[in-house]
C-alpha cells in the first residue's frame, strides 16, 4: 500500500515511532506524495454515479473507502476484506462487507458491480490472475476498475538497482527485509506476511489489464522521488511511466467475451 505499504487508516505516528531524522524526512515525503496527493487523485478520478454499486477491494478500516463513496455519491457501497476486525470496523461505518481473500474466489454475484477500486493492495496478492478474473466476473459490462499502486519502473527504484540494492517494492523474503537502501526498513519489518508478493510497472499493469479484456481509459503517474509533490506534476505529465505510483482506470466493455 504505497512505498511503505500500510493500511490507509493508520496515522503516521502509529507506524514508526522513533524514526531517525533521515527516515522521518523520507516518510514525510512519502506521506505527502502517496497518502495525500496520490490517494486524492485516485478518489477524484472516479465518476459521480449515485446509482452505482461500488466495491472497495481491500477496504481496510473503511476510512479511505468512505472518501471514494462520497465522491461517487452512492449509498450502495461494499468492501472486500480478509481481516475480520477490519470487516467489523467497516460495517460500523455502514459498508456492506464480504469477508474473503482477494486472491481467491469472491462471494459476490457475477455482473453485479458498477465500480471497483484497488488501492495499494494488488501487490500483496499471490494470485493476481485470480484477482483480475474475479474483477472481470463481478463487474457489470460497462463497469470500471480504478487502480492505485507502486510503479517498479520509478526512477528511485532504478537508482536503487544502479546502487546494486534491492528495490523496496520487490520483497524477496517473508521473514526478512534485506538488501535495500534501508530508508524504510523499520516499517516493513513490522509487516510480516503482509510483505509484497508482486511488483508491477505501469506499462506491465496496463498490459495485464488488456490481457484480461479491459479497455484502458486513463493512465496517470504520481510522484517523482525525491521531489516534493508540488514539483512532481510537470515530470509526471511528461513521463508517467517512471512516476513513483500509477493510477489506471480500466473499463469492462459492454460486449465482453
């Protein structure tokens, strides 16, 4: 979920108390770029549709989900979440919840969802093919999926490779975070089995969506580390395929085979 992959509802203080000054600076930059800029752009990219049935894939505690619901203007809001405590929290916010794993078959009827959203979650799934099969199955013809995720081809990851280190979004162990530049190590060390299972480039995700029959309607890049968000907008407009994060809107065709 972003460069440091955390639940959308958690505050900065809850994540990493006692960070070093350098890591605090880097985390602050991440927070402004991903938690504020990227998530806001993803929310605002949604269509206003009060009659839509909305599904948040990996709803967490539901706070970010409710921002999207407000943007869409619907009251028919659903979430899919594997953590039973977070399922209960979402239900307390008025969301209809399905308890399940995103990488397994979903207990959701076919052709029943108008809008689906996946923010910083797809890279945590082992079986991403099953995920896209289920999105394709449950979306109505003409419905769309909005994705916000890390971009493996971002320049700061390329720089990490040039230094001979492991990109922070390319985890190689379920037990240890090793080989990175260690600007983020304290946080990832808390995640255990939640470490990332897949790494995607913007172009790779676009191609995968097309493979599953989706029509790409929008591709945006967000963030150019170490630039602050306000200085990243022009580089993002020029070169979205090397931005820190991508936002992709992909629609299921009305005639889908």
